[in-house]
């Protein structure tokens, strides 16, 4: 059985040849920085596949990724700020939001000088020169990761640091934190609107459900969003018995909200203890903040529960 390895194309665009010779017909042009899966052919050539073509590439233009365990570690950003790239190269396109100094992120080695990470739920890369690996065990639980990595974000006021979003950003921060911890982007609302977030939790098959706190809040949301019209206007047994837990999205409607407002704000539950919930929230007074509420606070509209897999981020 052939031993296959992952590698990155380096030094410019690379010809995929029909035969292992530079005189052979080119089948495709593989872009610089592309990741390919290769197996040995001889001292100078790898066998690989690209865009449906089976062929050969010269070894000198493919940098193999280290054969390391597929395990994540935490890293702390030491630059201010740090560019996040779409490929492991300083010439690669940048994502639209850099990372600030002090951020804790999931990382794992890839090609020399680079770490693989996640940005908006997708594979991304950061320079190893500006990230310090931490000797802290990484939990299999995305919720545990969220609790750990949220601490370094407290007090940040520039929303562009959270996946490059601007404008109203409390929901964008909640989604960012979940994706930053490795949750796939199709497992969260991924929206800037709190109302749309509730609709997603209440209607999407990839959600763990939405649980209203009161019939009053439920009726208000049903009146405003046609997608919720089919819900029972009274609380279900599951809603009456619901107990929030870390990782839940918690939605609020402030007591001073105008009659046209159905939901005002969202945060992520960090802990539940002695009748209180502790949250971390984006755009809380213009920054990332920690807050504490009574479980029976009438401003709580309800809770959205993502389905958090006990696994590593998916490629």
C-alpha cells in the first residue's frame, strides 16, 4: 500500500505532468501554496492527483507537512496585530480581520514556519514566528475551549478582531467564539441579527433547539417572524424544564426596549451556579464583557443550544 503524505506547493505554480519527466505533457497547473496529497514514485517525482487528473510533480517543488499527530494545541499571539492567511505563505491572501496580541487560538503545525488554525470556521494559517505554543491541554469539548479562550478577549473593543465584522456585533462575537473553538460554521446561526439567530435555533435541523423563557417573549417573536408561526404559543414541557448550560446562546430583550423590538442582545453562557448565569458578551458597553444575571431575569428571551460535538475541529 502506498504511503501518502500531505504537502504544500512552493516556489510558484507547478506543472502536473502526464509522465515523470519535464518533457511530458502538462495536465494541469497547480497554484503556489496549494495543498496536495502525494506518494513516492522515485527520487525526483511524486505521484498525485489534481482537478481530476492523475500525474506526477517534481519533489523539489513540494514541501511535505510533518507526519505529526493530528492534535491541536493552544497558541498565544505575540504580534500586534497578526495577519491570518488563506495559505501558509506571506504572499497568500489575508483574511479581512487580523488577530490582536494576546489572543489564544487553536493551532497545529503544518509546513515549516506555519501553523494551521481556523478563521470563520475554515482552514487558515498563521506565522509560527508570532505565535507562542502554550503547555496547556486542549479539551475535546468545544465548550471547554470557548471558556478558556474567551478570557483573553475580555475588554477588547475593536469588532474587526472578531472575523473582520463591523457594525452591530454581539451576535457576531458569539458566533466567532464558537467557530474559534472549532465548531463548524453550519452548526451556529452565523448572523449579525439576534432575531435571525433565534429563528435559526428554532427551525434549523443542525441546531439543538431554541427554548423560550416565557410565553410573552415567545408570542412576541412569533408575531414578528413568519418562520416561527407554526410554534405552540404556550411554553412546551421542554421549555418549562430547560436548564441552561455552558455554551448556550442566551438572548435578551432589555426592559427599556421599545414595543417594536423583539430581542435586544445575545451572549454565551460561561457558567451556571446558585441561580445565576455568568456570560461573556460582545458589544457589552462597546467591548467584550462578562456579566451575571439571575436565572429568573425577565429580560431573558430564551436560550439557543448548538450541537457541540466532542471532537476536534473538522477539516
